[in-house]
C-alpha cells in the first residue's frame, strides 16, 4: 500500500507506538495479567452479532466515536456512558467504543466507565499493533478487539486472533478488499468487518460490502461498516448474508440519537 492511505496508517501507527510505551511504563504487562478476571470463554461478541436466520433482523453494533480523520470532530461533548446506555436501551446487540486518542478523540478508560452500566458486549476499537493492547482490553473487561488487516500481516492477524481468544476476547478483523479478506480468513478470522470506506480515497462505496459478502464462508459472521445511515441501507443488507451493521457517525451527528436508532432498528427488523 502506498500514497495517502499508507501515510495515514503509518502516522496513526507511530502515534500508537509512542502511547504504548507510556502505557507499559505506567502499567506493565504482568500487572495487567493480574487484573484480568475472565469467567466466560471467547465468543460472546460474535454470538451477539450473528444473525439468527437469513430472514431475521440484522444485529446492530452501535459506536461511540468522538472524531475521525476523514470527518473531523463529530461530537466533542459525547458522553460514552450515557450514549452506551441509550444504545443498549434502543436495541443494540453490542457497542463499539473508538478509544484511539490522537486521531479519534477517544480514551481506553471509556471501557472502564461504560462496562458497569451495560450488559451487552463491548468492542474496544483501536489500532492494535502489539499484544499489550489485547491484554489491556481484557483487563478493562472488553468482549472484543478490532484488528485492521490493512495494518497487520497474515501472521500477525493469526497471532492476535489466537491471543485474544485465549484471553476470552473475540477479534473483529476489518477488511477493505478481496486480498485483505482472504488474508483474514487464512489467519483464522471468524468475525469479519467489511469496511465500505476506502483507505486510499477515504470515500464510501456501499458496493464494497455487497461485493465481498458473498465471498465469506458460512461459518463467518459478517459485519458491514461505514456509510450506513439510512433505513434503505439496512433494508438492502437484509437481503444479503450480512449479520450485523456497524453505525456510529449517524448517531454522533443526530439531534435525536434515540429516534434515529429507533428508525434504524425498525429497518434492521424489516419493519420500516
């Protein structure tokens, strides 16, 4: 990969590595291991996002995202706890928390704050580059972590998926094209996110999900991501083998997130 996408990912990766060194100094890995209390095996997030039957309701993975490099600040005042409670009350199957601080305005501590208030699974969405981040997610009682295929080799994906499972976490492996999808599946991914936003142009093309969804094997749980903001988008995906949809910006920018969620939930059920 070259050009703007490579520069974008390289910049974020560099910033994350600097933060990681600070995190290790503050809380060494052996301390994190002592904090991990896991009573359930991996699979909780994936089960929550798996569609019960081909004609059943799409599952909603609702996201708290304060900002993004492509859109800038979305909602500087968003309260992750109150938003997570709104999502859970509105029918979200799981909640994604974008915790990357330098480019997305997030904070890993959001997990600690949100966890006591909602029962649905929580996805810690960051740019994972090191096993330490998976340990940190487990210590914060996340149910899953994001792995970005564009940023990791097939060997790294395989290792991180395995390490996550051993800690009781699911790994949502995000792909953008056929090559990344094949690498993710070869690495053992069973929970796959298809991102409609190109890392080369940062433009959204909903055809990306429609093109890649038929390539997923039956055992995989498929999550469509980015650019999904209208009931019509969900109605279209209900006719595919998509299991769940990830939506965040539509809620972050809505004047009435509860009403927006109600309308999208109805579309996900086929009631719209």
